[in-house]
C-alpha cells in the first residue's frame, strides 16, 4: 500500500470515528448542537478516535482552492483569468456579472468553516483526556490550531472581519449572537494562532513517515506570511472607510510598516531551508502538479481521498471534449481568456508588447517561442496533447471549414469555437491536467514555494524597493520556467527598475506563475485594481480555417464583466444575519 493510500485510510478512519462531530452539527453557522458527555468520553479517552478527530479537520482544507467549487468551476472563472460557460445559474457567472447579494449569497463556505472551527474547539476542550504522551498531544494540538486558523483566514479573505469565538463551544440552550470582530483583531488573533501552531509542528518529516502528509512548521509560517501580505495590501491598508466605522474591512489607519512584517514573515519561511523549486523534470511546471508524493516545492497540500472521481477532478471541467468523453467526465465548463494568454512573455523574457521581443503578432506563429509556461498552462489551437489510440495530436479550436477524416482530424467539430461542446475563448486549461488521458491520482497544491518567493519579493519591494534579493527571487522563478538567461543574466527583467516598475513585474509574474491556483481573484482585489480588470470585457481568439487549410485570426469579445465597490468582499448570507442579529452585513450590501 502506498503512503497516500495509508493516509487515505487514516482520513477515512477519522471520518468514521469523528462522525459524532459531523452528525451532531447542523449546516448553519455556530450550530448549537454539542456532543453528549458520553460521546465525548468515547472519542477522547481513545487515542485512535482522537487521532481520527484530528484527521477529520483536514477534510475541507481545499474548500476555497477547489477547482470545481461552484458548478464545476473555481474562482478563476469569476475574474479575468477564465470564462465560464454562459449559464446565469453558475455562481462564478453571477459574481462576475455583479449579481450577488445577501439573499443569493453562497452559504456553503460560512457554514462549513464554522463547523470545522467547532470540531477543533471540541478537540481542544478535551485534549487533556487523550491517553497519549505529552509530545504527541502537543503535536496534535499544533495541527488543530493550524487548521482552525487556516479555516478562519479563508473566511477572512472572503468577508473581512469575522466573529472570533476563540475556544468557545455553544450549548443547546445558549443564545448564539456573536458580533464580527475588526479586521485588525482578526489578524492579531490569527497571527498568534499560527505562531503557536508553528512552534508545535515539525520542520519536516522523514520519507515514509506515516505523518508526512500532515502540516509542518513551514506551512504555518507560510500561511502567516500570505495573510500578512494580504493585510499590508492597499485593500486593507489604505486607511479607514467612511461606511465601515467598526473597521471590519480595513485597519483603523494605514501603516507602510505592514509591508515589512509581511516581508520578514516570508523571509522566515525561505530561511528555514526546507523548500526549493521543483526541477526534477524537463517540464517542471507541468509535472509538478502530477506528482502523488511529497515534493520539495510543496508547502501546503490537500491530499484528497484516493478515488477515481478525484483522479479526474480537474479534467472533468477543463479538458477539451475530444479528450474528455470517457469515464463519465462532465465536459468543459470554463475557458482561459485572451487576457491571460497575452500575459505570457516571449522565451527571451520580454513582454509581447515590447517591439524588441520578437513577437510576430497575431497569426500562425503567435504561440511560438513563448514562455514555456504558456504551453503547460493553456492549450491553444495546434497545441499537442494525447488523444488515446491516435497518439499525440493537435488540439483543434478553430471554426470554418473542418476537414473530413478520423476524430483526430475532425476534433474541431467538438472542440472548436462556436460549437455547442467547444471552447468559448479559443483556449482550454491544461495546468494540473493529465495530458496522458489515463487515471492519475494527485493532490491539490494549495501553497508552494514559488508563491513564498513571490510573496517575499512583493512585500520587500513595497518596503525597500527593488533590492538584489527581489531580483534574485524573480530570476529563480523565471529560470526554472525556461526563460532565456540573456546577456545580463536577468531573464528578461529590466535592470535598475523603479519600485513601480518592479511592482508591475511582480504582479505580472504572479499572474503567469500562479495561474489557476486561486490567486488572481484575490490579487486583483487586494491590489484594488478590480475596477480596471473586472469592469471590462473578456476576450478570446477566433481562428477560422479556409478550405485550402489556411487560417485567419481575430480577437473577439466574449462577455462584459461588472464590478462594484461592494464586490471587494462577499455579503454575509441573510440567513446568518437573521439567526444572529449581532452580525452586521458587509458594507455595501
């Protein structure tokens, strides 16, 4: 049995032995149901069942990252990164159309997070009853405090200030009416929790250790660094808002020193020496996400249960129809935008808008000699991908005259733009997909070392400007990606950049390196650029094939997105406000 199946068995045991936690909870915020004293004693006077309660807390670790979170789409389909199919019932479609309010707001995240927090609090209440050594107890408590903090940070980035209940567990007859805490209080509480968790967690695990898929000190510190980066960003750190007297959405005053806190936190993770960029393949950015064992770049990973449905999890929403019509895959639901494709540089590291880059313009050669990450992120017309018994064949996304022949030749009839089963934008997502077409178990890489480097680069640049360290972190990422070194060994970066120029370079690098990893949606909000990026049309590439086999090209509008100031945060579901009058609705809703 592989170590992943061992972990799956442990997780399953956790789900079974901790079932009393779940069945005792309703699906609403801060549910009042509690375990009976007998049930709690049965769990926490048994070390195996107690371990199951810890393992159960991992079960929703990827709730926000989930690439099929909303109708087989993730948050990338709610911004300018990808476009969902034109279905107004999709929550991602509603978000980008400006159609979310308190009455139709998603309830799943709010309820799930507080159920997990409640389960964590029950564990912490009973921790001293567990018959294990002090060292084991401390290690388990470290995991529980990390996971509780992770869930609350997930809620914080959606809503701003949230109710902080600490270790409280509400009883059956106890009125639950908890106000939202200020954003600053939430950051302080979660920083303390993550520091405490880091102190109790190991730096790493030995290969083959039964715990090696669990969280580490580095994961806790990296989550803190990401949280402090968000907190230092303009959305939260530009001073108070007139419509937010409780400071639920911002600090009470702006402080550029918060960038230093974020930079120091990210550098602490780097200085651990526990992580490095994955280079164990000639195509690292493709193969990294297909590994089913821990890798040097993994910082926080959700090891999903080992099932066939999870083996095809991304493909079910992203694959071209010609590559996804087996094993019950549901077909494509979202498509990369031209805006994302245009972000990928030429292989010399220059932007395609730079006249010196060598970009030939829109035409037959527009995808050639580009940043190699383009091919491993997006499949465009002519990109090569396995097609079962036909072997490696081009993905055909064109319209116009489709030649006759076998499926490998005529696949444009399934995948082509304007067909009922084809692409809306001329592109398909490829990142994290198994190009071979067979079953492949792999986890969700929720945080990785490249993000840590980019977090450090952004925060350091904002505090100190473009230091040599900032350049080096970007060069490491671009070198690993396959960008040419160039005569000045800057991998296409401009020498002597100003802070503003380096900021744009970092923002650009995040968009390319971290595409489809649940970053773009939050980045454009924390940078406060959503009015420019989201109040705009998305675009695609229309390629038309003539009878003689030649192609013509045209950039086309796909859909106009809508963004309002309120949409920087999510509305609290009305059902929660009704149950808990002390809760205040997010300003703007």
